[in-house]
C-alpha cells in the first residue's frame, strides 16, 4: 500500500498470569513521524521492554491496547501486518531457522511467502544485481555444499546472516531486528551492517533493538530510549550513510 508516514500509537502489552496481577510489558508506547527509509534504534536496559515492543509489532505477543498509523489510517497491529510486508530477525539465531530445510530453502522461504509464488535464488540475486551469493559481504562461508546442507551445521553468527539475508531478499516494507548482532564476534558486526546496507531498499523502515552496538548507532534516524516499559526519550538525527 502507498503511505508516507508511520507511527506507533499508545501500544500496550500486559502479560497475564493465573492468580497474579498482570505484568506490564510496555505501557502506552508511542513513536511518531517515522518515514520511509528510516532506521529506528530502540535502546534501554535489560527488561525495559525493547524485545516486547518488537514482538508486539511482529505478532509474537498479544497487544492489549493501541495500534499503528500509516499517514491518517488507524490500524490494529494485525491489520498492519496484513497490509504491509514484514520481516523479523530474532535475537536467538536458531529461532529464525527451519531445521528441516536446507540453507538455500531457508533463504527462499520468506521471499516465497511474500511474493506468493515459487522463486529461485538466482532470480533473487539478479534482482539486487549480484551474480553469485558469495559476492555479498560476510557470506564467504556459503559454498554450494553449505547451501545444500543442514542449517544445524552453521554457527550462531552464520545463522544470523542467513536470517538477515532471507529477510532482506524478500524485499519487505518493514524489518524488525531484536539485538541481531549479539551472537557475533566484534570483528563481524561491521560486516553484518555492510550486508544490511547492500541489500536494503531505500524505502525500507527498520526497527532494531540494541543494548550496545556502536556501529549501527551512528546511522539511525530516530533513537528511542525505553525505561520501565515506557518511552523515556526520543531523539532525531541526520543519518550518516552506511559504508559499503
């Protein structure tokens, strides 16, 4: 669908436990004036609600109040996910992988879901101007035998690269990432973001949570700090260009 401005409006999540008062996950969180191409960084201490916010937006936890706005159109989170193409990179790399599929099949599954038609890896690579997948940053480990092999043979960092690749090759409208580099060595974090920059389209809206990732912090448009499940502060800045 065509839109220019995205906002989260009074999003509220409660975790209900039998016999106990509900625990607040996030409390009327609002983030306004997010535009196409923006990178939004969600920061805060452990337990502040970063992961809950991401999971609420991608449908992994139920929302008890609030919603989404695309321009002046009010949507429930469910309506938002139906109208827009959403991709998700979880903090735990193995949660984004399907063990019963090969590495190549994992790369393709999100693209096929979004495009609703069978598609092959060569076509996806041609769409981004790449002949071989090994030409992309950080994927030198993806030999033909690895592509045809078991996901369980990959390290945590390699699994996360597959999650990022499959998310971006599906050409989503929104990408949500929860601490995506926490399983990676420091030497590979910069290349992870180079891969992100190579594959993202100019209209992609990205939400990423981070406790401490100094590389990506320089390139965000909007920095949101959460505290005790609420927005503590919002800062807007001019984004530097990610180095390729």
